């Protein structure tokens, strides 16, 4: 990570982790703050998931700009269901976004990003067990300090990026506007050995507009809207073989080259997103009343090759849309008194409609290799999911002295979810049942029946009381000790990926008790900061996707379940350091230590006992380190040299099997990624020119992997997504 991701004096960074503006070093919360330089000259921002790669004990993965997979301290979401919210909450300008696919927005024209570690069950809009990511856009300026810019970038795979942020004051001190956009167009990285085409092209366009009004000295209103158009063509998934001899199976020999895939079915997606918020702040005497109204709509459709081989085993098509709106009201007292507090109300409403198709088309209808043995099949899964929740919350801090404080927070939530589910299946579809193979998902006219055809309606209401207790001691302005106990809950849900009636079940809410102790410090007049945290989690009813037995083996030998793991635990520690010994030279480092284990985990219907298994995406060690050195070049300007590296120890990509010898594609070996950057900035700081190399040593590693499901058809491998090899590029940044 570039060292300039943080200010030279981290204690000077202002965050809103407790819904008030406070110095980072004064907040008794484990939070990492990343400032705007990291997203401008630093080059971060292609996807929201990238920020977690800069946080200790955190990981993320998504190959393109789509649905992020986030884990913080071992707590995260591997679930694929559109309607199941992540344990890590995502907030865009204080508005919670539930649909994980709608949280993959590129990050640009920002003020900062805050990453909170640990359960959030008091001040943040939606209860989460893992943490929260708060993305704060650059606001319009009422006094003319607009920080206008244009950035142009070109990199490997013909990756073309353009972004800009332009603001203006319309009425001095009363009305201002800001418009931002980002355009990213990247060519395919992978060679499809079966079709000869390039694969995994991405085009991502995001627009944002903001209007800030201050009609009086006590009232401020910010209206913000955004629109996204996101397209992909071609897959980045492939099925990697474990065959030591590289033998051909059913005419298919999987490639071991990280730049090759081999699929016969088309893969593409088309997504559109629109959202916005109205943020009102009204000072009433010594109190501040805040109202935040948010709306988010997301639509997507796309086709894929579910088996990721050139064999005609399975292909998919889906279309879905979600809409949500939220309303939050907060009343905050002044921070001048010994007792300060925030109380509020929160409302959330979400509606999701999904239609997912799967098929094995008749032989001869599509390009396929000889030897495919999968029977013709078709299925259509339709569901409508509705969720509604309301909460009342409050947090109060009492200062016994100027240095000793106690914070108590609580939130009571009631949430109701309902799903109407229908699945039509034809496990032996007749070849005459399709009228148009090119539009196979809406042209099947054959019959349905068998165990895969079923329907059901589920409805659940859950009540939860979440809370936290945080005593803290400011030894002096530069040293803070705190302890924290927090009880967090993540809402329950339904297995809308069910393929048999036995799998259409409700999962209970997750519950997590977190015990944490922390130390924050600043030294050498703020040139050095050192923060340390130790924590222990008691985790119950963990929501996990796992493959288990099918009672009676009707409709298949195994079933994919979404279920609760009864008990688990997490232990860990984190250390963060920034150091600016002399002008122009900066260092930063972050170390995360983690130990995760399922204590009681029995797969449904007599499945395997997975007690003792490690959480997915939970390496025992993560280590980030970065440095930058800036120096003047006569009267021409300055040059900055920057480098960063991240070490990640062994981790598993699926809960079972955790076999690093025989199923090594589901296990990521330890690896280190190194990035370097050189930036020249003119003397007037109007123009910066940057050259960069990411993954400098061309490390080969997996971005994600999932168990294969086709051994009976001769495909002896698991489905993997290889991360980018070495990439390089350059950017020009104009300020005006």
C-alpha cells in the first residue's frame, strides 16, 4: 500500500466511525481510514473490494468489478444468494446497501474510506457481525475549494480509464454542486482455447451528481444521485484438473496456464444501477437532528457456462432486480458536556425478484466435444423475496474525568422476511422441447416433473437486541487504552439456491459476542503512530454454504445446503504502524494474526462432522508494508517513489474439503504481492504523471475457487479463478 494512504500524522485524520467527527486516534474502535490520495494518485478504486486488501485480518476477492466477497477477522460471506446480506455492511455516504452485487461500485472522487472491524449493532444502520465499510464521497464546496481534477490512465490488457470530479459554488456559502464520473474499459485477459476468443472484457461507467444547499446557518441539505452501467463479456472461471498425468477426460484436457480458459457456452452480463440519498442536518440549539433517506435499484441479466469446460454439462441464464429504500433519523447532543449521546430510528425495506435457468442442451445443438454423457435437462427457479425491518437505537458516552470515559450502546431490531419460491425442472428434457437454442432459457416448451419441481413459501420474523460496552482511558492526548464488549447479530434468511425440497429451509440469525482490547498511540510529535488490538469471538449459528447428503438419494446424490454451524470461535490480534521520520519519507505497516475454528458443525441430514475446520478466507497471518520517498527536482517539481507489499499465509476457499495435498486448488498457498509506483508532480502541483507495476514479481495465485461437481462425467477438477499476473500502466492527473 502506498504510504501516502495515511497522513503523516494519523492522529490528525478525522473519522465518523461513531457517527461524529473525531480524531482517528481518539476513537475507541478498531478502524482503518484510507484517505483520498490512495484513490487518486495511488491508483486504487477499480472495485470496492480492493480496500480490504489494505486492512489487517481482512480479505476480499472478485475478479472483475462485480459482487465483492468480503471477510473481516474471519467473518464474511461466501454465500451466493442475492437475497442474503453480507456480514460486512457496505455504506455509501451513510446509506446501507443490502444487495451485495450493488456494492461493487468503483471508488473515485472520495473524501476517504473507513473500515470498521468487529460487529456493528448500535450506530450503524443494519446489524452486521463482521464489520462495516463506509465510503464517503467528496462533497461540493460552499466556499470554492472544489479540488477539481481529471485523471486518464492506460494499462495492461488495453485497460482505458478516465475519471473526473468537478465542483462549483452556485451561490456563495449557500449552494454548490459537484459532478463526478468514471469510465473503465478493459479488454479480455483470458484466451478461450475452445472458441479462440478473448474472455473477461469489462466496461464500467459510473456517474454521480451532488447538490449541497445551506439555506440558513443551522440547516444543511445534500442531495446525491448515482448511475452505473456495468457490462462483462466472457468468463474468468475455468475447471482445473487434478490429473497428475494431464490426461484427457471425455476429450477435455484442462489447461494449467493462468491465462487460459476453455468453455463452450457464452458468458456475459448486463447490469444497471441507480440510487441516491437526501441527507439533512439541522442544528437545534445544542442538538443536531439528522435525516438520511436512501434509495437503491439494481437490475442484472446474464448467461454463463456453469461447468466451465467445453463439455455440454450445464449452462445458466439469470435475470434479477432489487430495490430498497431506507430512512434514518438521528438526534445528537453536543459533545461539550460530560454526557453526550445519540438516539435514532432506522427503517429498511427491500424487494427482490429473481429468475434463474439451468440447462444441458441436446447433443448436436451446440458446439460440444465428443464424449459428453450428461443427460439433457432444464430447470427454472423463480422467487420473490421481501424484507422489512425497523430499529430504535442509542449510544451514550459519560466522561467521569477528562480522560476516563464509558460508552454504552444498544439497538432493538425487528425484521420480517418472506420468500415465495417456485422451481420447474425437467431432468430428462426432450430435445424437441426447445424452439430456439440461441434463446434456450425462454424457449423450452417441454414437460416438468420429478423431485426438482417444487414450490414453497417461507416467512420469518426475528427480534434482536444488540449492544456494546466500551470503557476507555486517555492516558494523555497521545495514548488511549480501551476495552470493548459487543454483541452483534446478522439477520436470518432462506436458501433460495435450493434445487430440492429438502434444501428449501430458513437459517437462523448469526450471533457473535466480541471481546476486544486496544491501544492507540502517537509519538515523536505525531510522526509515529502505533495501534494494537487483541480480540476473541464467540460465534454461534454461523451461516454457511456446504454440500451434504440427499436423504434417499432422490434427484441426486448430494445437495447444496445453506445452514447454520452451531458454534465457532475466533482469536486474533492486529498491529498498525505509520512513521514519517523526515520530510518526504513515510513508512506504514499492518500485521494481522488470526485463528479460526468451527467448534460444533454437523452437516444436515447425517452429513460430515466439520468441527475443527478453519473458516474460509481466513489466513493466519496477513502483513502489509509500504514506503514512499518524495524529493524535489530543482525548480521542476518533485518525484515520489513508492512501493508496497502484502503477505498472505495459507487460506482455504471452501469449508470442505480442506485438503491441501489432494485438493490443492481449493487451498491457496502463502504468497506475497508487490507493487511499485513512480510519480512526477509539477512545481505548481497542477499535473502528476505516474507509472506503476502491480504484482511486480508475477506471482501466480488464485483469486477464488469452488468445488467441482462433475466427477461422474469424467471432469476431475475444481472451478478456479486465477488472479491477474504482472500488470503495468501509466496515468496523468490534472488538478484545476
